[in-house]
C-alpha cells in the first residue's frame, strides 16, 4: 500500500496554475495562516514556545543529517518499486528534499519580509518624530519604494510581453529599471567600495609600520607581493634577472625574480595558512551548528 501511494500522482489541486486567481487566494491564505502562527508563538508562554522551537530545529537539522549520511538511492523507473527497507527510506528522503527546500525558501522569504518591515518601522518612526538625520530616512524610503514599484511593474510587463526582455524593445519601465539598478545602485556600490579601499589602505599602513620582528616580516612580505602584482615592476625585475643569467631558465638567480618569490610565498606560506584558517573556521562552524541544532546556545534572550 505504501509503495503504491509513493508511485501515485500527487493531487492536481495542490499544483495551481500560475497567475490564476486560485493561486493568489492560496498564497494569501497561506500568508495569513503563517502570520497567525508566528503571532501565536510570539504571545505564547515561554514554557510552551521553547519546546516547539527546539523540536522544529532538531527535526529540521536531523533531516539534513540523514540526507548527508544515508546512502543515496538508485533512481528507479516509473514501474519499479524499492527492493528493501533501506532503499525505500532513501527514496523517501530524496522525495522530501524538494519539500523541505521549499519550506526553507518560504521561511527565508518571511525573514526577508520581517527585515523590510523592521527597516520601514525604524525609519518611519524617525521621520514622523523628526529625529536626528531624519532626512536620510526620507531618502531611504523614497529609494526603497521607487525600486520596488518600478521593479514590480517591469516584472509584470515582461511577464505579459516577453519581447520586452530584448533591450532593443524596451519601454519606459524597462529604461527606469535599468537607470535605477545599473545607473545608480551599481554605480553607488562601486563608489562605496572605492571609498572602503582607502580605509583599508590606511589600516594596512598602520598595521605594517615597523615595530617588531613580526611586523617587519609582514611588511616585507606584503611589499614583495604588491610589487610583483605591478606589471611594470614585475617586467623590470624579470628583465634584470634575464640580463644577469643570460636568459638561462635553469639558472639559480631565476628564483629571486619577483614573480617566483610571490609564487613561493603563496604556495608555501599563504596557502597553508589559509587552509589552517579554513580548518579552524570549519571546526568552529561545526561546533556552533551542533549547539544551534541541539538548542544548547543560550544567546538571543533565551
């Protein structure tokens, strides 16, 4: 009976046509039910709320651990059934991955919505009360609503008329979206990262000042790497070495070319150091993941 149900087609009512009224109603009802559950959890007593959160967290993590540890099932044909209990369980885990992934994406969307709501509430309060720097809140709110409105209009127009995806057939909405995203947002991102680069340069200068043996080694290594990445300096260094060695590729002095020194530093010093850091970060992430999975982490007001 279970094998027959596993091969049966899913009910047609679950999969509603795109852009249909039924789908919009189902999404609205789902959102309302989801918000009702969240509000209920918020106002529920702590003794009741914590076991629910702990159980949901444990089951979610346990599912992905099973997916990772359990042998991957062999793909079966449309008329085949699992041969044993392990294959049956593996098939059920594989069938559950899209469902759990959709739930995760839904939760991520809700969390994104909560973040947007928090930003709106904070800046709207600052604007209404005209607190310090309330003008910047006006700029943020206007930019946010402009981007959302133009992006939503562009999405609907392209959905109804796919030809608008061609830049040669753009309309006003598509040009407005391109202006806001490519013309303003990306340009401002590039300007911001350029400004951050100068702060990094100042911080590097302060860190590389010669105060001890360690800082001297750090300064010398950084100087060699930066010079080797400058094309003119690296070209001059290579020509100087070739002039001394007569172009002999097997000469010992070729090891002292800036490019070769940089390669040696990256291979024998930087690479192992990065792997050691990644190993430590992985162990820390694993321990933190276990604490979160088992609800042993007491941060966040618990």
